[in-house]
C-alpha cells in the first residue's frame, strides 16, 4: 500500500509495512544513517548494510555532525550512485537528508521514519536541515526523498513520551484539515498497539502530503498551516531552553493557546477550544502554560519565528473543526488577552 506525493521535480511514494520489509524495498548501493538508539533496533537484514551512526538527540542535528558524516561517506567511497537511507526519528531524517542534499551536490535519499513524529510529519515534505546557534532548522534545503518507507511495528519500541508527542502532531493534522480524523481521535490513542494507529498514521500522512503539494516552498501561506500550535509552541520550547518539554508537548500547549486566540477573534467557538483541550488532555499531553511564565517572556520568541513579518505576529489560526488559515496581522494585544488565565 502506498500514497504518491508530487513535488516540483517529480513524485515519490510513501509506502508502509513492517521493519522486516524495509530492506527489500531499498535500492541497491544503500548506505544507512541512523542514531545510536535506533541502531540497536535494526532488524538483521538492515544490519547487514553499510551504516553510519551518530549520537541520538537534537544536539546532533548540527553543521559539525553533518560535516563528519560527509567525511565518513567519502571514506566509505560513496558516490552519486549511492542512496542515503535515513532510519530513525525526525533528527535523523533532517540530518541525513541535509547530508544527502549536499554530499557531491546531492545524492538520492530514502526516508525510513521510526518515530511517530517522523512518520506523520518530518519524513514527508522534503524539508531537511540542521540547527544553528541562532535557532532551530536555520540551515537546510528542500530535498524530496526518492521514497518513504514507514515500518509501523517500529513504534512498539518507541518511548511512551515520544509516542504521546507524536500524537500531538496527529491531533494538529486533524484540526487543521480533517473533521473525520477529529472524530476518530475523540477516543484517544494511548499506545502503539492500538489497532487504529496504522490507519490514523496514513490519514495524517495524507494530510501532510496534500498540504505540501499545494505549497511546497511555503510561499502561499498554505504550508504554514502545519505550524498551527507551533508559534507559541516554539516560543515555549525556546524560553524553557528546550529542557522542559519535548516538542509535541510544547505544540499541545501551543495549539490550545492558539485556539483560544482563534476563539477570541471570533473564528471558532469556545466549545471548539474545549474540545481540542479535552483531546490533548486525553492523550496525556499538557494543555496549559506553566505557572509563573509570563506571556511577555514568550512574545519576543514569537516575533523571531520564521513566519513573522514586520511588526505583526503571524500565526496559523483555526477557522472551525478541520480548517486553518495563516494570519499575518495578529495584534500582540489580542494574544495577551487570549492567554490571560
Ligand atoms: N523536516 C520537517 O519537515 C520536520 C517536521 C517536523 C519536525 N522536524 C524535526 O524532527 C525532529 C524531531 O523528531 P523526533 O521527535 O522523531 O526526534 P528524534 O529523531 O530525536 O527521536 C526521538 C527519540 O526517539 C528515538 N527513537 C526513534 N525511533 C525509535 C524507535 N522506533 N524505538 C525507540 N526509540 C526510537 C530516537 O533515538 C530519539 O531518542 C526535530 O529536530 C524537528 O525539527 C522536521
Ligand atoms: Zn511539530
């Protein structure tokens, strides 16, 4: 089973199956890039392939690590005829993808996402990159993969907190684009054994694919809707030095806060905000800003968000159940009032 994603230079398939099937779907002359956690989980047939491993964690998603991987590829004798296979979470996909986009001016990339976040979000859409001291994802490229292969059973080893964080992105996909998926998620997905999970992942991937096909290079304000919950979420991550929350938790708080703002601007009903909050809460996700954190602490980071233009704040706001639009002219004062307890 597969889904096709079109992009400026062609198209690729997102296929799904099990860990054990991945090896047989790879092109010849594949070189794996994976992190130190996922390396231990590779099925035997993947272990047999040449492999580069980096230390797990966001701290590895940096220029220096990309440079080391370039050097290691050269030592392995990798050529343009080789394919890099990113096996892991979003960190691996972004880092290995960035290496694929630049090694020998670009070599083919296959994404094998193993975290829920990577399956439903980062592996599809062609964005690759690394973090700079000035901010996350500030160096990168659009480098669409040759294919994406999703091994559903990889989720059985994913730490529970990472599964919940991935569900935040699933909830986001539902609220920006799919009333049907919202209904499905009213019964929460609490573990990787939930039999509904493969279909929920497929629906989320289809939403991501549809959005990036409509606005691949984020120029039309459509792809920016994927940032629902992220303007406040990113600010919260930054202000807490990336130590307090995993990304999906910050996004959960951000979604509820941005929904409150949507309600304040009359775009959705207060009931819709309650529905979203209930859904996040039922998935074990935090929904409120931590006590003692002032919005004045968050605002500077929201202005620094990549989507910000001029003096106004740019936010993707809900327009109903499964509808979202980018607003580039939100007054900071409305944000303040919406977020008052
Ligand atoms: N390119 C994009 O469009 C895009 C979109 C969203 C997020 N991202 C990026 O994705 C990154 C976050 O991704 P993430 O949450 O997957 O982080 P991650 O890659 O660090 O993975 C989270 C943790 O889970 C472990 N892990 C992964 N798969 C596992 C498995 N099957 N079993 C056990 N452990 C497993 C990893 O080793 C890591 O410790 C961020 O850097 C973010 O910027 C990119
Ligand atoms: Zn996200």
